[in-house]
């Protein structure tokens, strides 16, 4: 296995604070999607049961399922804050 899928859920509170929860790491996209089906009926998650719209500007409430390669650095160029 060289790739894994990280499932997270983002809820932006009324005072614009980001509440991010790491929900699991899965061996396939399909396993991650199956996990979303289990989570989306639970308290809190059912208020934002959709996958986040990453094409929309800014952070979006909902589930994020991202693919990562094992033993690879992320953010290799660092980051800049405004």
C-alpha cells in the first residue's frame, strides 16, 4: 500500500471558528466513502452530511476525503499567511 485516504469533517461555527475532526484513514477511496455513510447519520455530522464543495471560495462545511502518498512530505514549499 503506497496511498491512503484521510477522512475529515469541517464545521464552521457561528463565530467563524473552524472545527476540524479527523475521522479515519482508509486504504481506498471506496472505504472512505463507506465511512462517510456511517458518519453522516450521527449527531453533529448529520447537520453537514455532504462532501464539502472544494470549488467554492473559502472553507466549506462537510466531509473531506483526501488521498496521500505514504512517506511523502506535504507542504514542501511551506506556506504564507496573509
